[in-house]
C-alpha cells in the first residue's frame, strides 16, 4: 500500500513538471511574439534569446517565416509572429494539459 502511494506521488510530481514545462514553452512563444509587436531591439541579447527559444519551440510548424499562415504587406512579420507563435503557444498548453491528465493517477 505504501509503495502504491509513493508511485502516485511520483506520478503527480511528473505531471506537474510536464505541465510547468509546457506552460513555460507557451510563455516563451508569447514573449517572442510580443518582441515583434513591440518592435524590440533585435540586437539586445535578451530579445535574441527569447526569439531563438521561440523559434526552436515552434517546431518548424508554426515558424514566423514559413508557418501555418503567412501575411503580406505592412507589418507582415509582426502579424506572422503573433498568429503563428500565438497558435503554437495554445498548442503547447493543450498538449501540456492532455499530458498532465494522462500522467496523473
């Protein structure tokens, strides 16, 4: 009985960790899109780090340059970032919640 309780505790902790990592991925994607919307200085190290992390977390499917939806015209790059990375953030949250429910006892 005690071993079963320990296993349940481990599963709860792993589920929490998975959810936290997926939520962090969503936050980084949202911050990346925000750097485009606010026209942040791309020479800044923090902005570069956030954009690089978001570019890695978009998995190539929700890429700013070749994503699910591509806009053209004025401020196309900002629209692409907001739409594609915003959509990627939502997907990370959905996947995180599903994984949490599957792992949790």
